[in-house]
C-alpha cells in the first residue's frame, strides 16, 4: 500500500501518512517522505517530526510500574479514580497534540504545510495539508 493518498482541490493537496503495521498493531506511522513535500521542507526534518510523534505514542503504550500501579488503583476504586486524574496514555496523547501544534506554528505553517493531530482521524493516519500548491 502506498504511504500517501492525494486528494486535490483548487487550493490545497491533502496527504495521508498511513499507519505502519510492520511491527504489530502499536500506534506507529510510516516515516517515508512524501514526494509532494519535496522543496517545501527538508526530508530529515519531516521524518524527524514523524519519528517524534511515533516515540510519543510508543511511550504511551509502553508498560511500566507506573502504568501498572495506575491500572491497579483504577481497578480497586471501580475505575472512579480515572474521573479524577488523566491516565498516562491521555497525557501522552495531549503531549503529541501539543508537539504537533508547536511544529505547525514554528516550522510547518511558514512553509505552507499543516499537520492534523492523528487523534482527529482516529489514529488511522496523519493528515498533511499543503496550501497554495505550485503549478
């Protein structure tokens, strides 16, 4: 399967960075550089952004003593504890959203690129919009 799908309209191109299932079902996105971004952003910079997003989601799904205790305490309280505090996974999802927003503001938007938080697409893909396409 191709790593990007292109939909065009009058003003923008939408690319979809698909999930990478080569190592299982963990949330991981393909790190291939879309040819449509050639000349707009450095290849290493873009793949670095995707790599960092992948690292954040890997941390979210990692097993640790903290997540084990969090789940045990939640179970013991009939999961009422989860109403009072965010889980490690929720914190990581917020961290990923904040990272993407920061990269959009500081790096991508200046180059006519906008990356959509993958949570808005149900973690199926990362949508990348390219504005003002060159003909």
